[in-house]
């Protein structure tokens, strides 16, 4: 299974992203359709083949921890001792139990874990399982010193996973958290950011921004047009055009939408703009077409009040080209994209406020009225 995923990747960055190849093809198509640069956090590699198999992905309402060891790797065990928290202090496990119970009390289910033959092959290749004899599974992880695991083939050709404490009596099913339909959950694909081109918002801006315009070109052109139309430079006209351009920028970053939470059915998907919601839904439709469930569950990392410190970000440009960037490279890349008319706002938790939208873009453009430069917090708030 793992080899088949790798065979479909276009480059090393695609493979490192952890996004299944077929799903990634859809992501590249959406980036082109929406004329937007899409950025992603790296996907848990233990979730890659699970997503491709059609395992569901978790939303913001699930706080229980997934597992990084054994047969249950990539899933979210109901027993926290089988998760990545194995070996932690009792109080940590107690809090984790509360998280599990909260998920189960709010529409999620406890599902008996079964694995495909392809998944077992992956676990062997990844070193998570080192041997199997008469269904009894061996591994080098310390968890196997406390628990015994076995698999039993089911009538549909899958393998039921069972466990017991060493020296215990009966084996019982390993249970994992599933969605309301009883489909087990794994990690979702987290979006780091979405950078739409201003041409997506030409109606709200009442402007003639074209796909090839950079932000600076656009404002310079509108300034020339205003000057020609009035027989000279008219500060009031320039001020009006600036307000129109700013309205488009406000729409692009979803200023109003980012002040509220959205709900899709019973699932909290967090803060998300109208455009980001369109992209999310388009990505999920593409995923469904290749046999996956919803893969993007919520808004981007730029709306996360507790952002992660990722060392690398996977980027798909509006032309469908992909690359892996470090944080340092990402800053330069975003500056270049802004200059070409793509809009980006930074997470306020990064400590950068009031200048994000206009850096290397609107705020440095010819024709910006005096005092209307980089510090425009009303646009960002």
C-alpha cells in the first residue's frame, strides 16, 4: 500500500508532505481553479495510507491523542495507554480519559479496530510491527512489555486487533474513536494558510483586477486612470480608489468572517473565511472522488489561537507546482506572492500586528495616499 502511494508522487516534496498522492492531485487542481496558493502542515506519516483507504479524519471537537506505536498507530485509541501517551504519569492518563469520554459524549463512537492486509504490510515496513506468529504480534516498543496483541482474520478479509495486559486472561478488542457513522478517525490534513489572488474579489472591490496584476501594478494603474479621468492628480479620487482597493483586500482576508466561529452540522470547524470555506469544501469533494473521506476539517493555522511551531510547510502554488519550505524560506516566498497579488494575513499569536496585509503589497504601492501605509489594523482585526 505504501509503495503504491509513493509511486504516484511527482517529487520528493509531495512524498514528504504525507498527503496521499491521489488526494494531492485534487489539491493541485483546486489551487488552479481557485487561483490561490495553498499551504499545509505535514501530515502524520502513519495517517497517510489510512486517509487513502477511506478512514475518516478528526475535527476540532476531538482532543484525545492518537497512537504512534503498534497496530493502532495512526488511530485514536479509547484506552489512552495505547496512545502516544503510553508511560506518562497517571494524572496525564486521567486527563486523556476525560478527553476520550468528552468525544464519546458528543457524537463520536467507540469502534472495534480492524486492519487491511495492506495496512499490516505498512506497519511491518515502518518497523511498528517486527513479527507475527499465529496471529500474535511482536514489536520493539515498550508498550509490548505491558500488553499482548494479536490479530484474527475476519470474514471480510480484514484483521481484528485484540489485546490484553501481559499475564491477563481474555483478549478484548482494541477500540478506537470513530465518527458518528462508526468510521474510525485518523489525523486530518491541516491547512497552514490560504493565499487567494485579489482577482477572486473583483466584485467586492469594484475594480478591474486581472489575474496577471500584482497589487502594486493594480494601484499604480488605478492612480493613472484617476489622474487621466480628472485631468490631473485628484487626492479625493485617489482616496476613493484606495478605499475600494482596501474593500477588496478586506474581503480577501475575510475580516468579518474571522470574528466568528462557523459550524458545519454538529462539527465545530473553527474560524474560517468565506473563501477558505469554499476551498475546504472543494478539497473535500476532490478527496471523495478518489475514495477518501473529508480530509480538511477546519480553518487554517493562521486562525489558530495556539499555533504550532512547524519547521517545514508544504506549499502548492496557484499553478499547481509544489515545494517544501522552511520557515525562513516561507517568509521570502510569502513576500514574493504578495507582490504578485496574493493576499496573506499572519496569525496574531505570532506577535505581528497591523502590517501583514500590506507588506510587499498594497502598503508599498505607488499611489497610496499619505498616512495609508503599512499600519492598517482596521483591515486585519
